[in-house]
């Protein structure tokens, strides 16, 4: 079946799937999301294992199971602290953007 010559070619797959990745705001949001994801994983896990090994077991002399339980509790609390800080920063950024848009 022949196609008429005035029909444009279909857009590329990448342009269809990722139309907004060239936008600076989208790139910034993706970078922020990636940073947040890494921070929310690495900080609590690292603190959990470091607290277990060096604080609860070595310094305080707790057993391995007790040290793991206490360090896990602190890691959960730390996840919520990181989440709260991140949400506060995002709220301040949104407020700043709203003020900039009002001034324009």
C-alpha cells in the first residue's frame, strides 16, 4: 500500500516516549528525584550498619540481635527526618517559584 507524499513521517520513538527531557525543569526534577532516592536509601542503611557495628556492639556492648533492632529503629526515624527535610526544601522551592512568577 503506497502512502501519499504529503504525509509526514512518524516521529521517532525517543521523541514520542521522552518529549520533555530537554526541558530544564524536567531535568532538574529528575536530578532531584535521583538524588532523593539515593539519599533515602544510603543514609539510613549506612547509619544502621555503622550504628550496629560501632555504637551498639562495640561501644555499648549489646548483643548482635539487640544492636540490630536498635539501629533499625534509629534508621526508620532517620528516614522520616530525611523525608521531612526534603519536603521542607521542596515547599520552600515551590514558594520561591510562585513569588518569582508573581513578580513577572
